[in-house]
C-alpha cells in the first residue's frame, strides 16, 4: 500500500474518533498514529491531514454543505462525512496532490470503509467542491497546457 493511501486511512480513522468522541481526544493523535504505523513519512502525512482538517473544519464543512444538495452534513454517515472533509482539505489546501488523485482516493476510502453507494455520493460531492472551491488549483487543471493546441505566434 502506498504511504499516502495508508496515511489517509489512518487520518480517516482518527477523524472518525474525533467526530464521535470530541476534540478532547486531539492530544491522543500522536499516540494513536504511533501504535498503528512505523513509517515516519506516513505518520507525518496522516498527522498533517488530521491537523489540517481540524484547522479548516468550519470552512470545509461549509464547502460540503453548500454543494451537498438535500443533505445536512450532520445526517451524513460518519465515515462519508469524514472522507469528504479529508478530501476537501486535500483539494483546497494540499498543492502537491493532483485533484483527480484526491477524489479517487476518497472514493476508494468510502467504498472500503462505508458502503458501495458511498463511492458515487462522495464522487458527486467532491466533483462540485473541486469545481467551486479548489482555489486556483481547479482552474489550473482545466487550463490548456503551455504548448498544447495551436502554436503560439509571438
């Protein structure tokens, strides 16, 4: 399993606990991660994901809320809600993760830890988040590559 995929799994597990038990467990993050994984890169990325989601949680939830038509964020399945938070954080704040990768990884997390139907739901919500809120990254991904198409006349 790739390091970042494993880091996302660990982050999702802790975000689930955080959602259920509350913010008082935040100090347990390092201990939790240390018991689950040994690779320092994986641990660092998982920790940065959890901390990033928590730091930007209000904005992330607002992004999700605004595109998830007919869905109240509090009524979503806990796993789905936290997969969406994790991926929205990556889409909007982690520049070195391609947008498609963030979405595909989220879909797989949803399928693996929630239900088969979660993949389609997650894909639909994140596609809208990407288009509306992924900052300049979404526009860059749609822009033609330099040198593509007709030659430039100078």
